[in-house]
């Protein structure tokens, strides 16, 4: 489940706990516009409001949505919990996906008004980037657009017929895949990556390139983004250049400790993978974080987090209960 950011205790003394409803229907999400006179006024937001002292979170969520939208929440589940510190205010946003609801029906293809006179509109999830939201909402948007499983490609030397079939199946099964061919260089590497892109055509999968692979700009142009190694994460100049050159693309990173999580936060990445949660066959000498330490690092993150290291699809719920978006994996996913 949730994400929080325990930076400095004094920032949390007056932190406002906000229940946020991410109401989804037909791949659209219901957003509303904040009144001009309030904090962050005039911006779009996900509906919700303050959790009163001593009030159970779910009660606050249902109350706020009933008051704002005349909608009764029937079923929901956690999406992300994120803290954000504005110069004048600190907020803890706890967002839940509303899976089932009843009550007021808002038209899907035009703007209307909520119970408090606020503008309300259904927006396609992938179009949210075109709307101005408070900065604290960006992590919610990122989480909403990411799947629960992040697949990382095996480190292949050559792609034979069998391996090609495996990739084709993976592109039908997973929506987010990192290409990570560490033993190839130069022309052979570029040919391999280009071949994988060809295989992915016609599928909804988004392919990220691992930053350790030196690839030409053309391949970066067609990729969905880049996954930074921990070494590349430390190269702030390279990261800033990439963000300026490709502002619409995903940028993720591998993190293993508090310093790397803080660096990813400072660079405002889209998501991260924290590892190793458990010991792995590929790095048997590396000590595992364990779930408690993973949860602590995830609580620092100002973005969605994937649990990596010894994970398999059956660990998704466990990972989410420890603050993650879901799990990332190699061997257990590409087999």
C-alpha cells in the first residue's frame, strides 16, 4: 500500500492528511477543479478532502466523495500514499482507486458541475498530463498509469527462435518492460534492441532502455523511456540533459539505499525499483534488504516503487502491503 516521506520531523507537525478518490470508469478518471480562492486554486485535482482527527480513513473518503460529488463509494483499494511539502504547507495524500460506486452520474464527454459547484470532468488516464495539477498529485498520476508488474528482460547474447517466442508472449502479458542486455555492445547491441522493438509492434507494451546500454538517439526516440542504473542516477548532468531532450518519456531508477532514494526524489523521476528485497541467484553475495527495510525506503520515495529481487507474480499483494506499486522481476517473469 502506501508511500510517505519522513524527511524531517518538523515538516510533519502540521501535515494535512487528505483522502483522495481516484474514480475510474471505462479507462477514464473523474477529476475536479479547485476553487480559485483555496490553496493551489484553479488547478485540477482528484476529488477528496481532509481526514479529520480520529476519523477512520475509509469513512473520510466516503464522506468527502458523498459531499463533493453525491457519489456513494461501494468498493475501493489503495493506490498510493505520498507526502509532499509545499513552501507553505505539507500534505499526506492517501489515494484509493474507486472500483465500484453509485449515485450521481456525470456525462463522460463533457464538463459538468459537482455538488459544490466545482467543474467536474472525465479524462482519459493517458491524457492527464495535459491538465494542470498540484505538484503533490504527480505521483498519483504516475501510479495510475503504471501496471503492478514491471518485467526486466533476461541478459541475452543472441535471440534464437525460442527466445523470440518468449519475448512475444511477454509483450502480450506485461505492459511495462525494461530492456537490459549488459553483455552486448556497439552494433550487435543496437541490432538486438531494434529487433525487440520490432517484436513489440502492435502490442500495448512500453519498453524502457537500461541506461547502462550505450545506444543511438534513434532508439531512444522510439523507446518509452530510460531506466537508470544506480551509477547513472548519480550523474545529475546526464539525467537533466535526458529530461530536457525527452520531457514526455518515463524516467526510472534502481535504488538500494537512502541516498539513492533521495537522489531519485530530487530528480523527480517517474518511478523506482528498490532492491534486493530478497537474495537472488544473480547476486547471491549481496545482502537482502528484507521487507521491513524495503518498506522504510519505500516510505521515503515521492513516486511509485517496485519491489525487485527474488520476486514473482504471487508477491504482488505482499509488495503492495509494504508500500509498493507492485513487483519487478527477471527470471520469474521471462520463463
